[in-house]
C-alpha cells in the first residue's frame, strides 16, 4: 500500500518534483508580495546522527528576518520522514513548517512542526 504513494525513482539532487515545483511558485509569489525576503530549494542538510541527515526541501527567510525550513509533501508523509523533520526541528534554530498539497482544487496546508 505504501509503495503506491512513493515516487518511482529519485530525481537528481537539485531537481524538483511536481509538488516542489508548485510550492516554489507559491514561494515566489510570496516573495514578490513582500511576505518573504528569500527562498532556496535544497539549500543545506542537517546532520541528525552518524550517517543520518535531513535534506531541507526549502530554506525561507521571512520578512522579519527569521529563518524557516519548509518540508513539502504531496498529501502523504511516512513515519520515517516525520521523525526526521521533528528531530531536525528540535536541534536546529529555525521554525519548521510541514507543507502538504492535497488535491488540485485544495489549498496548501501549512502548519508549524512542534
């Protein structure tokens, strides 16, 4: 069942999938509106443990200068991915947001990771 929700293959580093591309378009609109100052796709990795890293989907600089990390998912998130996001949020000095895209007509669900 889980396999149905997973991508068929890995993209090259730095290449966005369709969901990430849609979110990048939203971030660019927010930048043009002055809501954020800057954003970048896959700007850095966070070391969680030996040989365990969390790859940041989007680094975002809010209008108030606060650093944010945005994790983008297409409607489904595995337990493993959620654990990595939560551990990274506990140890890295930035606000972490989970950004989930549902069906085409639904808006993005964006919530802060506690």
